[in-house]
């Protein structure tokens, strides 16, 4: 990073001696109005899509085209050459490029949910204000180095937007947390308590960081993540809020499937949970797609990895019989949004889907 930029960011961070929660900030729910969606374009020489990179950009392009129907899209690219190539691809789909912004904020891999900025909001003297939390990022427990450029993305965005930047100093990924915007947060023990993230922190201390930096008051813990998930159990493959009092959670119908019991255990926990008001959650079951493999590897396919845009919900599909059923369930839960299925069979080879590659920026 340029030394002048780093120095400026350090000065900005030094000004933030109070915690976000003390200043009235909170992490908004994904369905709250967006100013934009952030993405990081995958590199041809990255490691996320071995042997299948060429099949992935068309999936990104369709995702972006759908997003531009309702909001601006900001894309982190490696350099000017990548920007030019991506522009050309989007033009072929008649994507309105006046709703797309490119930023030369390079990152090695495309998983913006995890390395991108976590935006906060607050009401202050009648004004809607925003800030950014810059969690440390270590590629899911140092699995895929290098990741220094990815880790720097929130700092670039904070400088671009001229927003306060809060740096907790611990490892956390956006895909590991799910909020209802009212004070309740969902996460998993498998991920946040994994010693490859923050071995020095107890569960109690991790909860304190979540409360201090995200403005939540009620933290609910599920257990294991789905088979094939290299993030050690991200919540966004399991259970998602669809409104402040309702979650959808994936279940596997086949008792012989490796996901069956762990998802039943999570379902049992959910049915005993209470929200920040002490009320039980409404729990809606969402089917799993079944087994999807490539090159002998089981992939972490899940319909829960959808992304909530301003007027739509973009859902990964996998050429499986349960695709239509999952879309119908989600359409019932989002009656005021258009539920759109996009084939994610090529994208999931990178072990993530639409929620994993996107990060919402709340409206001002």
C-alpha cells in the first residue's frame, strides 16, 4: 500500500478511540436499502477456480446485470487491463455501464463478502451516517496465502468514501455473521471458535467484539457448517434472516447424507432460540440441493447463499430437482422482491456462491 495512504488511514483510525456501539453504530440487515453492491473480480491466475476459470466470468456478468436493474455495482479490479476486459464482457450482455464503477483495488481472490468492508450505520442529529469495520482477514485460517492485498480492501473503500474506519484487530469474515438489523446476530461455533482464526480469544471475548463493533446485543450460535465448506462453517451457507423475526435454514432430507445430522442439530438449536426481544424465531426450512461433485470433490452447494439486492433476491441454482422448490420458498418469504435464480454450478467450484462474492453498501 502507498505509504501516504497508509499514514492517512492510520490517522483516521487513531481518531476512533470510542467503540462503534458507543457511538450508536450498528450493522444493518441486508434487506435494508443499498447504495451499491461491492464485488471483487476473479483473476485468471488466481487459485479459486483451478482449471475452470473461463466458465466463471459469464456467471459474474449475469449477476452484475441483475444487480444493475436496482442498484449501482462497484467492482474491484486488478488493473486497467482487467477493467477493460470486464467492461467488454458486460457490454455484450447490454449491462448499463453507467451503473457500474470500477476501482483499481487489487485482491488475489474474489471473495468480497469476507475481505470486503463491513458497513455500519447510525442516526446522528437527523442525519444518516456510515462507517466501516475493517476486520483482519487471513484467508480462512491461512489456507490460501498470500492475502495481504485482500486484507487491505476495506481501507481503500473507507478512503474512497471518506468514512470512519474501525479496526478491531481480530480475524473475522463477513460470511461468518448474519444479522437482523435489530440486535440479533447468528454465527457458528465451527468457524468463530476455530483456533485458526483467533486462538487467543474465548467465546465470551469474541462475543464482546461482536457487540462492540457491530452494535448487536443478542448472539446465537449454531454448530457445524456443511460438508465441503473450506471456510470452516460459514453461516451464509446455513441460516439466513429474511426479515427481523424469520430465518430460513437448510435441511437435508436423506438420513444417509453427511449433512443430515449436523443440519438437524442446527435446526433443533434454531427452534430454541429467541430474538433480542425474547421472542422465538420463525424458522422456515429450505431444502438442500443434494450432492454436487466436480473432479471427485463434493462442493458446498446451498440455496442459503442468496444475496438480497434492493428489489430482488438472487439465488444460486445447481441444475438440481430442488432448484424450483427452493426458489418458490424464497419467493414466499420475499413477497415484495423478485426472486431470481442464476445457475451457480460453475461458480461453486470456487467453494462459494453469490453471497460469498458480494458485499452490500447501505444507502445514506
